C-alpha cells in the first residue's frame, strides 16, 4: 500500500513571484516522427537539398493511402511545457527553458538548451524514437535524429511540416487566460489556429487529397494540457480571484471540459483522427508544491490533486463520448496521473533515489522554489531523480512514462496503446 498522506494541511499557501517560470508539469505527450529523411537534410550538401526534399515528400506521402501499417508519417504535438520543444524561445515570455543547465543531457544539441523543460528528451521525443522500425529510425546513439520542429521556429517551413510540428508552449493551457502570469504563451485555441495554418501549407505542398490522407492515417495528434489551468489559473489567487469566487471547482472543471471538447472537435474538422490525450498528473506532489507547503517527503498537497482527479474523471468520459460520436476517430486516454504517482510512490523500485527533490532548482527543503537556471544547485545523479526541476519530470522519468504509453497496461493507456494507435 502507498504510504501517501494526502493531507489537507497548509494547502492554501500559494507563492506568487512574477518572473518565476511556474510552468506546467506533468501532463502528456507524444510520438514523434521517426524519419531517416531528416538525416539527409542535415548531411546533404546544399545542391542536394532539393532532391532530398522531394524524396522526403514522396516517401512520407506516397504510401499514405495504404492505411496505417508500419510507418508513422508524422506527429503533431500540442500542450504545455511537458512537451514544448522550443516554441517559447520565440515568444517574449517569462516562461523560458532555453537557459542552462536545461538540456544538459540532450544529445542532439550536445547538451545546449533547446527550450525543452527537462534535462534531456521529452516524452514526445522518446516515444517517437522508440517506434520500432529499425531501418527507418536514426538511432540516437549514432547521433542521427530528428525531433518535432517548433511551429514558431522560422526554419519550420516546407516539407519538414510533413514529419510533424510541435505547437506546445510552456505555461499554456486549455483556457485563454491560463498562464497570463508569464505575459506570453500559446493557449490551445491558438495552437489549433496554428495547426490550421500548417494544414493549409500541407495542401499546397502535396495536394488536398494526399494531405488529407496523411493527416488522417499517418499522423498522431498528442495533447498534453491541463496542469496550467489549475497551477497557473484556478489556483493562483491573485489572477483568478474573480473566477474562484464565482466558480466552484466543478464549475471550473466543466468549463475546461467544454473547451477541450470544442478544441478536439476543431482538430477533427481539420482531419485529425488518431489522438492521444494525457490527463493531469499529481500536481500536488511536485517539488514546488511540496516545498511551499513545507510537506514531509511522503505527503502531497491535497487540493491540486483533488482538482486534477475531478478533471481526469470527466476527461475520461469525454474521450469515451468522442470515440462514439466522431466517426473514424480514435481517442486514446493516457493516465499520466496514475503513472507518475506510481513512480513517485515506488521510486526506489524504478531505480530512483529521490521523488521529492528537484535535481535542478533552489529554495526550501526540496529545491522547489526557484526554477532551474545557471545559478541553481544541480544534482550529480540526474537519472536518479524523478523530478528535473520544481515542476517537470527528469528524462529518466520520461523514459519510463513513454514506455508505458507505447506498449503498456490498459490501466495506464486505453482503450489501446500508442503502438496499436499507430498501426490502425
Ligand atoms: C535555422 O537554420 C539555419 C541554417 O541551418 C541555422 O543557422 C539557424 O540557427 C536556424 N535557426 C533557428 C532559429 O534554429
Ligand atoms: C481565445 O483566443 C482566441 C484567439 O484570440 C479566440 O479565437 C478564442 O475565441 C478565445 N477563446 C475564448 C474561449 O475566449
Ligand atoms: C481554419 O481556417 C479557416 C480560414 O482560413 C476557417 O474558415 C476555418 O474555420 C478554420 N478551421 C478551424 C477548424 O478552425
């Protein structure tokens, strides 16, 4: 049995410091575009680029009519800082991760920060690289890989969009108001507006019919959002005082569900069919919450976890409804809450030494107040910490989460897992 005490004590203390990147946390993710073709882009001499670009388009789209099968064409990623791969680098925002030592273990950049809010790969990165098509996957060990490109990166133009685009933004949420503390971030409505732009670019690149096939059959849409709607909206007294006075927790959760329903429906209208949605993780257990509430190592803050569970229950119902009501669409539910809670509760079983302390951070018992940056204390054993910083899992935790989502148990991923979704 778990030794967790979901105590009520001190749960209403929330520290608000402008400038602190209280990004989101734990939500969800995914899949990425395994592609040998990007290797060519990087290696090709400039005069070969055109040819290679043509081959890439032909290969990605050429067999799109054949149903799922082994090759996933692309991955389109939406959500928050758990899966942001650099969009916020291009925004004037207080939520930034392109500062050291973030990315210290990210081999593709040689340890240079990329805008990912972790020490290495996000769940989306890992899942993509794990899809077992050995001849198509440039192995990371070989230094050959291509991750989802951030929509806001000026280099994200042309054929590269057929391999997947990342729209996720640290601080972003389901509601437009979420994350306003950061001044700027992309909320879900805007992320989908951006996909609408990408969608039109695809039509231009390969023609409407092939583009449609590509989006319907060869593309996975992964959405990892919701944590910030609690952490950086509902639970922030300064910003949400009006909302909180006038809205009960259930009212707020219902609002979130109705917004995400229309967001998913918009993606469906743009031809998305294969979806995976992460629920909200145990946001009461992150180092930030444990530190500011001065909890013991075996305690989590009750209110944020209770809110997450209320939202999660309704999200699961929503996905079941959408599976029934949107013809041809499959919505996979990723139970990040239980997955992460399992890692935290039984951390030693998974080879971790700490599930409470941020590897990179400062302040209080769990280094959970000041976000990871050049002046933070940094642990030596990064792969022995569940949490990289006060809010986000380490790469080691992301690897374990990603494995479960790819091939795991129905209690963590349902009604099918990511491998099965890919092969539909
Ligand atoms: C875009 O690509 C060019 C050429 O490869 C590179 O020098 C530049 O750093 C890239 N820009 C960004 C924002 O990644
Ligand atoms: C959020 O902002 C977008 C873009 O400005 C807008 O289209 C959308 O209607 C807004 N959503 C809500 C619920 O206000
Ligand atoms: C996509 O953009 C077009 C305008 O360019 C608009 O008419 C359409 O409603 C948008 N679709 C969605 C699902 O937002």
